[in-house]
């Protein structure tokens, strides 16, 4: 199965905010720019899946229309990590000791009392298993950088904990509105 993973457009919020699972808006201009940059490079009439957060679902809906793919299927397992009390705080305002504690245990620490990377990896793996059972040749998935890093790490067929560590420790270089294609 070929997965075309698309990161949502840049959110219309102040820079430096920890927004994880928060449902933050995307400016219409940015949404249209990303749509235009992607629509001619994507296959038509293939299933489109999306995180239910509006920054993903808005783009997925527009792309599905452009590609004659029907209505995108939302799946909560594609959501970004839940950062608990850190959500919508500036990274600068989050206690430095808490960030250090997370850096010391990337897989198990629960930032802001929210979700840890291993828990997120478990739900993303569950989504992938669901997709594999459906046996599509190609699928478009509109989601988040954390989700994309986990899907890429899970492709390596290592243990779930190793995939979670690999995703958590990998450099974040996934641009807003970019696409990454991988084969499972």
C-alpha cells in the first residue's frame, strides 16, 4: 500500500505556541495556497483519510473534492499528541524542568499530564493496521507532523517502543502543507 501523508497547512496562531491536539484555525489564504500546491500532484479517486481537527479536515475535504475521492474519512487515531496543560501555552512559558523531564524520557513522559509518545504510537499503529486490512493500493492521509513521524517510524517494522523513540527523537523537518510518500 502506498501512503501519501500530507501535513496540514500552517495554523493561524502566534508562533511558539504548543498546540498539539488543540483545534486551531488555518487562514483561508494558507489553506488555498496548500490546496493549489498539492492538487495536481495527487492521484484521483483514492480514499482520503483525515485527522478530525479542522486544520487537517478542511484541507482533506477540499482535496477530496478536487480528486473526485468522495468524502474524507476522519479518524481520531490520526490526531496530534495531547499535550495536556501545555496546550496553547508558549514553549517559553512551560517550566524548563518539565521540558527537561520529557527530554530525559521521550517515550514514556506525559507532557502537561497529557499523552505520551508510546500511547500515541499505539493508536497510530492501530490506524495503520486498519488501513492494511482494507487493502487499498493508495491512500491519502492528511494529518500532523507527529503522526507522520510515527507512521514513518512504524514502517521500519521494529518494536512499537523503538518506533516511538525513533519518531520522538527524529529531527522535525516536515513542512506545513508538504507531502511524504511511503510504501507499506
